[in-house]
C-alpha cells in the first residue's frame, strides 16, 4: 500500500530506514498502511495503474482491419450452387 505522510515521525522504521518527511510517500504492507491512516499519520495514495508497453508488432496487429465477408446469397442459403 502506498501512503503519504501527514505527520513527521521521529526515529527509524522497523527496517532501519528513516521515515519520509511530511508529504513524502512510502510503500508499506496493507496492515501497517491501514494502521497509519487510521491514526491520522498518513493518507492512502492511489497507485499508478499498470502501463502497457506497445511494441511495433502490437501496433501493427491493432491496425490490421479485417474486411467483413458478404452475406451468403439466397441460392447459397438454400443449398443451390
């Protein structure tokens, strides 16, 4: 979970890293993030959606247009050649 700090925390985190300043962001576990947000120490930050990297092959495949086939003629529908 990504959070944005609303308060400055003193000391270091459990992993030895320092806390980010007010307005700084941090990625934490869901439980820790929920607890920090519930305490008013941080707010959740929407994570960026995944970005699709399009290669030339994907662009060419997307640009390929298939031509619809004509509807069968009446004689073809009735089994006549």
